[in-house]
């Protein structure tokens, strides 16, 4: 597999992602360092690319950033899995993922 030969390469992954080529973007998800993703990058992947949503949610669960962030009643948590599902639900009928997620790569 190409990703095994290249190994983790965050900068290359970001460049591949920006090509908007689906094959390049799928390779990018195997090369990226999830801990180096900003919340905005994580949201964009999970919200706008349904085929990558499960992976984005799994990364959000694994990292746990904002998991325990206090949120006022009626507001949406910035925790990636909650935020991504909320934003997707506003776009119309889509499949939402809830609960714990299987991590799809051992690179986390």
C-alpha cells in the first residue's frame, strides 16, 4: 500500500487534500497526523465529505478535544463528534453517527 511506503507525512497530506481529487484526499487521510489538525480542518472534513465522516468522528473521539467543554443550555458543544453531527443535521437528511467509533487506522 502506498500509504505504508510514504508513512505519516502531515504536510504532504495537507497538500494532497487541497487538490480536491478524491483519491488524493483518501490517501491524505492515511498520511495525516490527526493531532496536528485544527478544529476547523476536522469540521470541514467531517461535515462536507460524507465518505470521510466516520473517520473524522473517530479522530475527534480519539483526541477528545473539547469533550468536557461546558456548554450553556440550548448551545451546541464544540466537541468534534457533536459539532459535526449537528452541522450535518442542518444540511438535511443524512446519516449521523453517535457514540464511540472504531478507529480506522493504527496511525492514531
